[in-house]
């Protein structure tokens, strides 16, 4: 079952005005593409009113993983970016139900956000079951984990900041590893080429679905070990 079909099963419930003001932002793609400068930089000061690092989940889906992280680490700040309105509304409503005070969700096309990141602003980045975008060359172009993504991460992660990637797609795993291992700005903190298994405090709906089919789960981490001033646009 595809990621899209899984999300389509989620009931779309609009957050109340009060909940949306606290937890939800939406940045429209056309404006991001043509005039990104009208939006604020993605810093903890602009997002949360605090001068510190924050953690980012790319393609946060319905928010199970990120909400659990925020609940477990109330001293840290978390931003989830997701393009699906149905999924992000669910995540927002769950954050509100848990009365989380350190999380924000942004509905936006992540690739259009590149010019808005600030150097050395991120503590960690999570990609939990990212879409492998199978289905031909046009779809593959939509993959996020590519060399220009690591260019961005080398600029915006703090030194020793981490990228965590989890997938159940083995060929996709090897594609990402090939890119990661060629980039000397990053190093894996584990000796193994990749790790197997993933046991977060709360599983995403994607992981729960895949485990019913006994699919193995693969994981790897990257630490930023070299500074880079370049932020791709």
C-alpha cells in the first residue's frame, strides 16, 4: 500500500482557529517558488520566539513520531513539514490533544523552503519512511534525499547535528547510502553500513502497516562533521 493511500484513510478534521494559530502554518507553493522572501526565515526565533536550535521532520505525515519526540523532550523545539493537508491536520489536532508546547507544523513543499533556512539552525533532522517516489523518471525527480539536500544539511545543521533516515524500501536505502557515503561532510556514528529495526516510543501508521506484511525496516544516521556555508536555492 502506498504512502498516499495510507494517508487517504485518515479522516480530515479541520483544527479550530485557536489550535491552528498555535500549531499550524501554511506557506503556499506558488508564492514560495516565485517570491520566497515574503516568508520569514526558518529560525527558532521566528517560529517559536526562542533563540536556540530546533529539530525538523521532513514529510512528518500524521505526526506520530514528532509528537512523541516533543512529548518526551519538552525542553527542545520541533518543526514538522508536510505537504498533505489531511495528514498535517491530523498531526496538528493530536499535538493539541496532548497540549504540547514545543511543536509547530508547516504545510509546505519542503524543496521550496531551501532559501529560507538559516545556517547552523538545526539540531536534528528526521526522515521517517520518506516516499521513495517510484514510478518513473518524473517521480524520481521528487526525491528529497539527493546531493543538493546534503548541501543544505551541511549548511543548516549544527556541527555534529544528526540526520536520521528510516525506510522499508531496500533499493531506496542503497540509493541514499550511495549519496551519503560519497559526502565527506557527514559521517555515520555506527560501524555498520546501516542498522536494522526501528522501535520508537510510538510507531507511525506507515510502520504499523508495513509490519503487518513482515517487511524489514532499515535505518542509518549521519552526523555533520564539517562546516559548509553554502545554502542551495
